[in-house]
C-alpha cells in the first residue's frame, strides 16, 4: 500500500489523487455558486416588494377569489362565535312569559312557527347580544326593567352558618314574586337560598303530615297482615285466573258525549256517576250503569282538559259527602279551576250554571286537576310551567311550584298523601315531598312528553307513566329507577291507570284507538279493547274494578263491563 501522507482516507485500487482533488474542488465551487444565486433572488424579491413591486411582484401578492371568500367566511364565523359568547354571558329572563314580554318590547315576534320556550329564550339572548354591541346603555336600561337587584343577604337569617340570599324566583314553594335575579357574586351563586312561604302553606304542610303518617302506618299494617296470611304462589295463581276473567270485558254502552271531542273522564268514588269533559267547555255527569245524562255543568268559556272527583264523595243525601260540599274539580284553557257541587237526590236532572268556587291564578291553560287524598286540597298543572296547590275551603293558592322547563301536564298524589308526582311536555318527571316542599328525585327515561301518571295501590312504591314515545314505564321508587318499559302502543299513550283496589291490572289508552289491559307482574297484554273510531283521549277504572270507561276524540265514550262478577279469591276478606 502506498503512503498517503497526511490523507485521512485509505483508498483501494488505483489512486488518482489529482483527479479526486479536481472533482472535489469543482463540487465546492458549484455549491458556492448556488448559495450566491439564492441570495441574489431573495434580495431582488425584497427590493421589488419595497418598491411596490413590478408585474411579477403584483402577481405573487394578489389573492385569488377563493382565498378572499375563505377569509371572509372565517371572519363571519369568528364574529358569530363572538356573538354567541356574548349571548351566553347575558342574564335573560328564564320564565317564558317574561321572555315573550321582552321580545314584544323589542318589537320582535313573540314566537315563531315551531319554536319552543328554550329556542325563544336563545333568540332573545342573541338579540340582546347584538343590542349590547350596538348600544350598551340601552341594554342596561332594558335589563334593569325586567331583572330586579337582589336584596342584601343581611335581610335574611343565616341557616347552617351560610349566608342566605333570597331571590324572588326559586324552586321552593311559596314564592310571591317570580322575576329572575342576576347573581352579583360567586358567593351569592353558591349560597343556600329559599323563598319564605306563607303561614297558610306551613299549616297545610302540617295537616298533610298529620294525615299521611297515620295513613302510611295503616297501609303498612295492612300489607304486613296480607303477607302473613297470603301464600305468594296462591296469589300468583289467583292473579292469572283474574287475567282470564278480564278477557270477558266488552262494550256495554256507547254514548255520544258532546258536540265536540271529549278530553277526560272519571268515575265517582262510589261508581254512581261518570264525569266527562270536552272541548265545548262542559262537564257532564252520566248515571251508571244506565248511562243516562244526569247533570251538565256549564260555566267554562274555553276547552276543558281535566276533571276529577273528590275522594270523599258518597252520593245520596247523607252527611259526609265531601268537605265543604265540593264534589268535582275541572280545569281548562280559560286558566280557571272550578269547584262544583252535585245536586242532592230528588232534583230533576238539568244544567248547573254556577260553580261553587272559582280558583284563578294560572297564566296559561290548565291541563290536569287532582284532589289530594285528604280531600282538603286540589292540585292543578298548567302550560305556564308551574303546578299549584289550592285550599278548597279558603279558595287560597297555597303553593306555586316552579321547576319544570316545559308545560306541566299530569299530576298524581301518593295514596298516603305524602308525595306529589308531576310530569311535563319535555319528558321530565319530578317527585315532590308535600310535607317539606323538597324535590325527592327526578325520574329520567322518557324522551317525549309525559301525559299520565298513576301509583300502584299494592305497596304504593310502584309508579306507571305514559308518554308520547309510545311507551309506558314502570318505576320503583325504592330503587329510584325504571324497572320495566312497556312498548304499549303504536302511537302516543294518552292515559294509564291501575285497578284502584289492589292493582290487579294496568289500563292504558292511546291515539292508536285502542285501550289495553296488562298483567301487573309479567306485563303481558291480557285484553285489547277495540271500538273507537278516533284516538282515545282518556280512560278510567271504576272503584270496584268491574267497569272501564274510555273517552274519545270521536265525541263518544264507551262503558266496558265484564260478563259477570269475579268469583275467585278476594284478598280483601283477609284483612277485614
């Protein structure tokens, strides 16, 4: 191997040092020329830009129409996003009636086709955000008219060591003023608050507790006695035989109820009458079992949606027909609850033109009415997002309960009188403690409006709810969840009722023109009642369980009866 001197590489084969050195020098010169060329181009571009650019500079800096449109679209998106952020920060009213008033004041339509309360409030907030950008002072003045500042926390007593603020609007009963309040500090937003109720409400809660505690104790004693004397297998066999008996239900009478569609029907506690209500604004009483028209109550000026009997009604002329002689409650689109007296026996059937009392306070149509089991109070639900409790003796509104985000539709009281359950047109169900005013729990599961609620009298811990999602859900209040879902009908389920005595079957009615009877444990359909030509609006079961009434949009109501009396095991004699 030849000596390469200071070279750091070892070459194999022929060594041509001079050729290799010439090739390396040429490559190095080429790299230098390339770098210098790039520097010259960059200097020329910078000089062209500084001088305003020639033809070629202008061609490089000009944006295409697509790029300009993309930039404009991005700017519009960012502007809309900024406006949405401002809208979120604005304290707009939460009550739908207040939202409508503010929209009217702004000169905007109070409602658009197909627009719900939530969408309407969002539209208002977007208008206020735009107004804030254009004229902040006008926005401040407008909000000052609708949103009152909260009173100082020192005006209220402390509870549990925490400061208490008192906004007029709260989910706790007894609110007198209901305008929303703008929180002024984080402490105020997180502090405990309540709305002080009236003394009449306090006394009503005490009376409800005094009624419900003994009623619950009596029911539990009865259940324990039945459990000790009743063989479960024997009871299940009897229940199966009873489902066979239900298959004998058939139409006994079909009666035209009114000139306009019927909306509700309810049996009297003694099965003497059936009360129906209609879009004509009339409540009619039909004598059973002949189904002859007995009395017509005429005073409502708009469509009726609910009718209910006082639980203590006994009929006849004997005393104790009902406290304060109130027998029927009705409510409708005229925003009034009317209390009626049934004329005593001996009077010729006819028309009653004046109610015993009229209860006013709702701000939108009334959907349902129901008497408390104690017979001292009546509850009503409304499209104004509230349900209310009234004293039938003093005709005073004891409770205005907020909390629902959509119109409140069904209401049902626990048989002991301790709880109230309400549902709304958004699918939400709330359970309320009547003795404390607290929300016990929400029941979530329905995806559309809830239209009917009923307690199972056996155990009183089971709850059935009917919905526009074509299902009936069975809830166990002990487990705080839905334990069964009935795919009951092919259209909206309008009503659901348990057999009043022992809950031996569940009745459902629907807009698919059918009513169905269901086994209460395995939830098989025992009988389908077909005969109406239009959607069934409501249904009810007599206290004896031997009669069923269905009222329909076809203006007729039908009475369904069994072929004979039930001759199987009657568990009632075990506790008599």
